[in-house]
C-alpha cells in the first residue's frame, strides 16, 4: 500500500444482544458446460467479487479455451455472481486446481496438479506433477511451475506467506524426492514469489498420508492437516485405520509437533485454521466412536469439529450429523468466539433438517463449544457437495462446490455436473449482529488509519484484526471512546475486524487497498 489518506474508516459502536437467524440465498450460479465441472476453492476478492477454482471437462456453455479432457479452471465473479472472466488452463491431459488465493498485487495463485506437458504446461517430470500457476488480475498466466519426480505428485492447498512467497501442501509418491517415507507423504514446499523452490520436506510413515490444508501461523510457522494411515516414521499415537493428522512445521521445514486424532475407524481432517487464542479449529469427518471421538450418530461419517490447543492437544470435540454420512470440509472462527463450517450431508435426521435430496451442502453456525446455533442445507434432488466458503464483507457467506441438480435451490444447470456458487445474506446470520443502531461506515474499501469511536465509554475493549486466511495479525486494547489503528504496514486485502466488550461484540469486514 503506497499512499495512505488520513482517514480510512470510522466505526461508531453500540453493544446489544446477538441475533441468530438462518441466512437466506441472495443469489446462486451454476457454472459450466455440458459435461462435468467442479469448484474446489473460493475466496472473496478485494473488489467485492469472488474467485473460484476447480476443473472443467467442458468446452461450451460458460467454458471456453479447454485444451482437452479435464482442464484446471479459474472463474472470476463480480459481486452479483456474473462471470467477469474465466480461464481454462492446462494441456491435453488431466489438469485440476484444488486451491486458490488472491495475491497482494491483485492477481491469484492457484495450485493442483497436471498430467500434461503441452498447452499451458512447459514440462512434466513424470506421471502427475504438482502444478502452481500465478495469474494476473484478469486471468492471464504470469508464470507456472511443475514440481515432482517420476511418479505422482499433487498440490491440495496453497497459502501466501508473509515474505511474499508461497507454501503448498500435497502428496508425493516419488521415492527419488528427498525424505519420502513410503507410499504418499505429507509434502510441504516453500516457494519464492516467482515460484522457485526454496525448500521441500516430507512427513509421514510407511503407509499413506494426505494433507488437505496449509495455513501460515502468526509466529511464521505452518499448520498442515489431513490424514494418516501410518503408525511409524514421523507418526505417533495412531488409533486405527486412518487418523486425522495435524502437524506444525517450522519456517524452514522442521517438524515441530504432530498430533494423531481419531479412533479405530476412518477419520480425516479437511481444514485446520488458527484461532484467536493461538490454538486451532479443525473441520473433519469421522466414522469412529471411540478413542478421541464420541457422539457419532451412525456407523457412517459424522461431521467432526475439533478444537485444538497450541500444541495439538484436544480442548473439545463435537460430532454433528444424522443417521447417514455427513462431513465438514472447511471452517472459520467468528468474532463472537463461535465457528461456521461448510460440508455436505446425506442425513435427514439428527442435527439435520431441510435436506432436499441425495446429499446437500451443509452450512452450520456453532457457539464456542461446538453446539449448533443454526444450520442450513442447500441443494436440489440429485446431490451437492460443498468444498469451500468465505465469510464476506457484509457478514454473509460465499459457498463453492458442485451440483448435479436443477431444482430446489439450484437453477441454470448446464450438464452432467456444474460448479456451484452461492451467496447467502449477512442480515440475521448470527455473526455478531447487534440490535439497534450499531455502526456507521465511511470509505470501504479504504487506504489509511482506522478510527474506532464508541458512543460511550464501555470500559476496556478488545480489538482483533484477522486476515483472509484466518490469522490474527493485530490485537490491541481500547480504553475511552476513541482508538486509532495504524494499518499502514498491512498488505492489501480483506480483513475481519472485531471489537469486543463485556456486553457484546461487533464485527465488520475491512477492505484495505
């Protein structure tokens, strides 16, 4: 951020009681062509629109430029859900994106895999390579790199880092790569801002490991989560068939600690994010009902929400679902101390209500201990899966996944399966919305100091700023009726600002230019 104007945003705050009502659909968009298209990752962008990443097998409808078979697919939506641009990326083999983030320069970094060695892909080392692509703000490729050996490598997650580079997490089966323990390992690779490999490390045992998320922590280290089937090597404390596995990795790749979580069944961690207390919250699924797991509603998967402390120990766990199979895929902490998670649900009983068909996307708001405050199913009669979501600047939600329906909540379906984007309201969503006149907002997006004004002295107020990947990047105390935050050293992007008193909490999204 170059030139700051004197005043960015003024908040006038009054505190009341929290409203908790189920959000409603503002708009939805089925995206794709006549074959199969899927969205695996999504984020609100600084301009108030959205970026969606996945793959497409189509070359008609919303899709142009497919190179052959499955292409990785990047779609930019405006704030109303209209497609601003789309980019099919890859070659004549199979290519997919599993992750995307907006970069500080307004472009995008996407990660997945490629089996191609033509088209947009300059080279391939073997069977499948991990593939990372930097796009500019209009979807043109700035650079692309493949990473791997002669076997199969996949990047499942990527994050921007504080030093201007990137870290991706994936799997490697190439024994020639340093540190492989056997079969698939957690594979974590640190990249420079231009995609050059700075270091790579593998973590695991003699069986399979698969990571599904990576986030950089406030201390500069990394939290990686997924699953392990091993009980040797780097893995200790394994409970059964497959455990959720969370590891903390130092800034240079050193394994700092690991935590196996689960029971004798099949348990997976899909996403773990840092929480305001320095611990983390994990979105997972579990078939177990022993070991670390209790409260399973059936012999199938339940959505499993686990609160971890700063060293990976369980603070509490909660099983949510019904008599069929239900999963939690992504989760974020809300400023009231609770959580919102996205997943999919086959059940129509237990904690579920409103399921329309075979499987619906499931959005759930919980309190600080995992008890449901509200839940909402989304979909039609033929099945949907939710892979990613973001809490939006207006306090609502943006959801991305896949739909097979053209009824219920879904309209405009193109073919066999479409990528599906849904925007839900912020009004009455239960995320720190207070009765009465609460805030007056000046310029937003903005580019300067932020002034917080309380209508009256509320005593000591706790102020937190959380970035787009869930890291608490600022925490200050406010006394009196006015406080100024200096945000001049913060990168451009979307942030969540919360102000908490003994009487309540208010949250607002701040967009820094």
